[in-house]
């Protein structure tokens, strides 16, 4: 049985921004793909289907959904990394 994730309610502003990002030709591919992940999840598409459709692991989809749930639109961005050793 697939693991279920409970998502918070999207605000109208968040939905509008996600839809805009998912169709964007100027945003980075990562942001576009992440916006699509979130929108598909809110449409009720199972995580396994989202991962297959976007060619990402199930774990990556869950990670993005959890980050979006916690951080909102800011969760679509990459977190800073430590840089060069």
C-alpha cells in the first residue's frame, strides 16, 4: 500500500504562482518540474504516478512535497550547499 501524505490547503496565490511556474519558459527546469510535482499531488495523482511521469524517484517527490508543505513557494528553491572544500 503506498504511503499517503497529508497536504495543507493551497492558497489562491500559491496555486496561481505554481501554475505560472509550471508553464514558464524562463524559470529553471528544476523549478518548473517541482511546480508540476506539487500541482499533480494537489490534483490527487498518486506519488508513484508523479515519479513515473516526471522521471524522478518516489523519495524525491515525497521530499519536495514535504518541503513545499513546510516552506511554501520558497521550498521550490534549492537550499544553499556548503560549496567547495
